[in-house]
């Protein structure tokens, strides 16, 4: 599985904001090389001239003509992540897939099975794991500094209005977007699972306050659950916040202390009080991905590309593996099953 060459060659499928971010991080890595780009829109409409690499109008054409690539980065709408990952794996190429891995657990399983058949890696983009507060929180939890976990609360209050949900894009459709938890907040489901493990006894309330004309799904939810490892938790989320993002925060209460990571993008430790523990000074966070009128999670994609390079050269292990990507999708599916049940009950 180790790639024995000076530079790992990448092709990026999907040239929107995130696809171009991937391309820039590849170009900026001395051990990586951008070999090709692909999008269904014409190259002239994408602002990709600076990359100066071959461009293809379909993934099929790219995979047929580019015979010397190592990795395909899937940066397309959520609903085609699985099918395009399978195409790349079928050509015996490694895959970097933007979140979510797919929109169903079944599709994730198909991708994983194919990757095992051809002995290729699937790298999932969950870049919030690289933020210094997240790295710090992982160490605190793994060292059991908080003792027994009593309560965990995640609050994600963002703005996504008509500036984001435009009629000529895939965003907002059930088939290609999948829902608010998949597109906006799967990073935070991942952090919950990464830190505290799986959940059970899931309950939820959902509503669509401001997106009835722009999306096929809810814009807000309140979800509660128990952790299999002990303790209870909740995630409260909304994209109905007026004008700009409000916060992304994680509050943890344990038997030996508590902490809160807050800020607009879970980018600063706002509170830490743990028995016998002195809070260290953390490295500064990367800025959020900036899309003009709205902002996203931390711009940590350079860490993702470096991890791909290091793994394929045999220097380290994968940061976010396919099974973890599947688990995030499976948790969101379980939450959304409650949403669908509530809709059916309401229609009766």
C-alpha cells in the first residue's frame, strides 16, 4: 500500500470552494502534486486558471485518461460521494472524501467493502480534529482527567440563508445535500463520537423556521441521548441564525472537572476547571473557511493532505478512517429516522 515516489499525485473532483481549497493545499505541499481537476461546469466558470493542470468534464473521463495518479479527492455534492468513491477505487486509487462519506450507512459499507477488495485507503475529511482545542480535549478525555463523564452539550448555531441556498446549486436538496447534520454539522457529530464513543436512547425535536422555500429539510434540531460509555449528552443546532454564525461550542461536565470549548467555530477554550490540573497554552487555531457572506469550520485541510502523504509513504497511520466515517453517517441516519417519524406522525 506504500507509494514509493517523491511526490504523491492527486486529482480533485469538484471545483467549488472546498475543491479549490484541496487543490491549493496539494500545491502547497512539497511532497504532493496536483495532476488534474474535474467538474461538470466549464473550466471558464470555475476560476481555476491558476492551477494550470488538465481539466476534465466528468470523473469517468478523468479516470480513463489520467493513468499516473495515486489519489482522487472527492469534493462533490454529498449525494454522489459514494458512487464516485467507488469509481476511483475500481481504478485501484486511494480516495480522499469530503464529509459525509455517504448519505446512508449502506452506501458507506459498499465503499469500505470495495476498498478492502482493492487494498486502497479511504481518507475522510474531518478537519476539526486537528484544531488545537480538539487535540487538547482528546488528551484530557483519554487521560481520564475529568473522571466519570456526566454531561456533554454541543451547540451549533450558524447562519445559512438565501445567500447560501441558491436555486442553481445542489445545496438544500434531499438527494444531493441530505440535511443540515450532514452538510453543516457532521464535523461536530464526529467530534462527539471521537471523544466519547457511540450513543443510544436518541430522542429529538426538529423544525424548519426559515428555510421552507429553500431546502427540503429541517434547519433546526434539539437531540438528546446517552453515551454507551456513560453519561448523557445533547446537540442543539440551527442554520436559522440571522446574518452570521453565532457559535459552535462543546461543554463537558465530569466528576473531577469541567471545560467548555467555544467561539464561533469551537476554536477557543473558554473555561477549564479540573482537579489538580493547570490549563496549558494552546497553539492558535486556523481561521475558519471563508465563503464570503458565510463561514465554515476551521481551514485545516493542509493537515489532511499531509496525513495522506505520510500514510501513503508509510510514515504514520490514518487520522480519520472509513469506519469512523461510516459511524458518523450511521449516527446521523438514526437521528434523521426520528425526524422522518415525526413528519409522518404530523401528517396523520
